[in-house]
C-alpha cells in the first residue's frame, strides 16, 4: 500500500518540508524530461507546492517491493494556520495515498480591529485606565512581554500586561505619573508595540513598530479671550453688538447664559433682543453671539465676562478656572445734539460775535450748509473746529449795518450730520436768539405821559450832552389827536440816550400822539440834535406814533358796593383803553342761520369783547390778538393794553383810501412768543382790501396778504384781515423786542389796478 509522509507537522514562514512518497516497486510516479526535470503526476497539494527539480528517486528508502520518491514542499506565503494535505491519486487503487493533515502558518501576527482605551484623558496623578487590543491570531504568550510595549518617558507607565483568551486578546493598564504637575497639558501621546519582539504559536515573528493608542495628560483648565465689536447697520441710530469668545481648546457646556452682562451699562441684553442663537465653530473653540443695541442709548465703558464657569469644560473634563473679561467697548445708538451760543446777545455797530456750536459728540460731517439763520441780519464766516475731539466749532458773525433792534435766530439743520457711528436725526436744533442794533440815531421808542414825551435812541447813538448843542423847541412837532401841542423844552440825557420833550399841555389817557423832527438847517450846526464828538446832525424823521403810557384807572372794588358785583359795569373791564360802553356797540357776527349775533361780540366767539383782554372793539372794528381764524388760540396769554383811532394822514399814496383812519394798538405777548397773529374785523362797506402799515423804508405794505403770511376773508357778514407782526421787527412801531408789539396801521382800500406800482411812478411809495 502506498504512503505519503512529511518530516514536519507545522511549517512556518521561511521553512520547507521533505515529502516522501512510497509506492509499489513497479509503479512509475514521474517522468523525466530531456532537461532532467521530473514531472510529478496525479498529485493534489494544498498549502504549498513541490518543486520539479527537487523531486527524485531515493534508493536508500526503497525495498524489494517498494520504491521511494522525495520532494521539497514549499508552503504558500501568508497563510494563517491552515490545515493542509497531499494526495496521490494514480490510475488504479494500489498506489493511492493521502498524507496526514499538517499545518501551514506563514503569516506574521498583526493587530486587528481598533484598540480601545478606557479614558483617553488622564487628569489626576496615578489615575489608571485600561487599554484593550486584539491580534490577528494567538501569540506565543512567552514571546510578548512589557518590554515589547513603548510609552513616552515620564508620561506614565504601563503595567499588568495580560491575555483574556489564551493569547489573542490582551489588556494592559496605563497609570498616570505619580508626580503629575499642575497645569500639565500634553496631547496625543502614543503607546506602541515592537512587533518584531513577539511571535505567534507557529513562531512567526511580527514586523515593525505599530501605534497602539494615543492618550492625553491634561489637568490644565481651558482659557478664553472675549472680543466685542460693534457692527454698523444701514439704519440710523441702530447698532448690533457682536461678541466672540475664543477658547484655547475645544469646550462643551458653554451657552449664552455663561455670558455676564452686568457691566454693560446701557443697551439691550441677550434674550428677546438677540438677533441670532449662540453659534459654535466646528472645532468647538469659538462661540459668537449678536444682539441689538437699544435705541437712543450710549455709554463709553462696557465689558462682558464669563460666569458659571463650572459648566464650561474641555474634553478632558477640566472646568474653566479663570474668569475672562472682554475689551472695553463703546455703545452708541444715540444721535448727536448741538447747543448754539454767542458771546454777544446784542451786537452794535463795529462789533462781531463768536458763535459756538457745541455737539454732544464728535461730528465729522458738520459744515456751513448745516447752519440755518432766520432773519440773519448779518453774515457768518470762518467756521472752524476748535477742539481736537471734533465736538466744538466756532464761527464769526458780522452784523448788518444800520439795523435797529433787529431780532434774529440761528440754529443747526441736523440733516446730513452724523456721528462716527452713523447716528443722525432730522429737523432743527433749538434756536439761539440775538439782536442786531447797528443803527445810529434810530428811535427805538417814543412814549408820552402827561407833559413828558421821551424819545429813546438806539444804543449806537452817542448824543451830544452839551445842552447848548441842541435843537430848538419848534424843531419838534407833536400832534395830540391831530392837534399840535407845542414843545416848551428839549432835554438831552446822553447817558440814557434819551431826549425828553416838555409839552405845553398834558396828554390825557387814550389820546393819540405823534411826534416828528425837522433839522432846522441843511448843514451840521450846534442848533440840532447832534452826535457827540463828531458834531453830525441827526436826520429828520416823519411823524411817529408815541405810546400813551398814562396808566389805566384802577378797577373798582366790587366789594365796597360802589358799582355792584358785576365786573361788566366797570368803566374798562379788560383794561384795553376802550370803555365797556364803546366795546358793547361793536356789531356781532351774523349767525349761520343769518340772524344777528350778540352785540359787543365782534369776533363771534360768544363772549363780549369787553370781557376779554385779547379782544378789543370800537363801533367800527374789532381786533383779536393771539388769533387763529378770528378766535383766540387756546392757552394764549396775549393782552391788548391800548386800542385807539385817529384820522388818516393828510398825504396818502395815490389811490389809497382809509375810511376808518389810523388804528394804533399795543399788545403784550405771552412769555416765549416772538411773533403774534392778529385778526381785524371791519365792515365790508369800507371796501378794505388789507391791513396796511409802513415798512422801514416808508413804503405802505399789506400785511394781510400772502407775501407777508396774511390773508383776507369774509366771516359772519364782516371782512376779516389776518396778519402777523414780530416783536422788535420792522412793523413793531417801538422797535423793541421787549415782549410788547405796538402797531400803527389802517384797514385801507386801493384799486387793484395800481397794486405793484413802482416807486418811480409815485413819490409816496408803493404797495404789495
């Protein structure tokens, strides 16, 4: 019977085995080709090959009945403990044979799967964690020792190497250093295996060095920096705040609730005002939060910091220990404001004033075009920045010459003015008031009381105090109710800038007075009103109304029973210089149904004019001060202190008629008002086309016309003339911005054909 034997039962990498075939004496196993190479036939081999050159007849092993052949078995590479056989299946059955099973193991042991480590982060001294790993096959346990493992020096030690299943699955313990220093942070430490030092059961050694696991030694708390910045937006006074918190390593557990806003003194807090959620970067190190600043808030000192630090931990589990604080940041969602001041509130000839514009903050966009002057009465120049922070600007104001108590305002138009963050507002700033008084020999008031008529000149006037340099009595013409009242004395008070005229007869309350001056000669001479030091004569002036300042009689005391308890029984209940009896003759406005209105209610408001300080009437006209379409403006405190009528001037412009003559009135204004509105009711039969006064050039103008902000209308069967006069303006007869308006004008008519007549055509002036 045939046999097949091998000289090894296990063949590892790098080894071969001798295979012996024993067959019958007369059997032929192989053929020999011409190159001397035997070809083995009918042999099935697993796990390797038998080389042709190595197959040979072995005489020493042959017997009388058998013959032996031998070959070299070379195992297949990279087989992992495979059970193999060699089978010879010749024709017939006498020489068939199969070898015993043998092992071919030509593969080196390797790590398989992914090694695991119980805790990759060691944060305490002597902390122990277990590393588990598996080889591709069982090892020769004796070949694998601690010396085959590598670990960075001083970074802990390995101990208790062991197998859990007889040599394929293994564990080893990693212990942190016993003297672990505080704030130690070493990342990605590697533990390796020297594979060349170990063998499998068959004895195949591993190759090279392989990394087993990485670990970290980390007991250093994470730290952070906070940067806060403002994000401009396209809307005025609207800002976003961006907060960026950057940690030096990945952290978890950080939320918006860890941001402390207690030192943000103004502005919105995160929450409902937050424009977005807390954003986390992919590496877990940077977090950002954006929120809106509350409108109209600003503050220069603001910081944010972190708190509730124990919830913020790195991947090793260390909590943030140091509380970081952001950079200081400024919050500004408030538009700038400006205050306008002048170093002179009243400017005289030859003077200039410094105008100062003080802004609440830096304004790079401020310039000449932003300055608004109402009735400038002068020019502004040399606008310049006077402080390094850009908050204070100054300019020089030069007044217009020959103006008498002209009242003006200066303000700033906020449009186009922005602070450095783009905040702005619209409209005008609060206006600053000033007065230009550059006229010489300008009479700013004329008052009469009894026999004394006082002419008050402007501050620019320097009257010659020498009484021998004075005008004669007859240079002044004073008319009282149209009748001349001779001047018996002229007294100059240079310090007070007044000339007091003594009249021949005393003026009584309610009489209308005018005064005119005619320089006695054409040249400069001592017998005239003269300027001190120069000897220049004052110019003549036409008739001016003088305010009758004789006080009203005291109201009767109703408590003594002299006139009963009804105030309307008083001589002049509203103290407007018109007796009640006269005011009660004013015709009332027709009612909507055409019926007659209440007598004495000239503006149709249901109250007798004699009972209202802002409404005054005569039989022919009714004046309303503080008027809105003929009725009193709610809350107005205007009061009429004088209302008198006089004859029309003898000389009027061509075509002008004054059926009611001149009307002079004096009105006290509410505090804080500089311009007052008036309504004058007259009979339509007068043909009045407006309320006419003279301007500073002596030209008659119609204040009840659109160019002057007035209008004419019909109400209740009467003609109503609406107009405005500015305190201290050119239509205020006393020329003083003193809270009182004195006017001398007329409800007059003129043919429309000559409206707009040029001054060259008519020497008396022209109309508008």
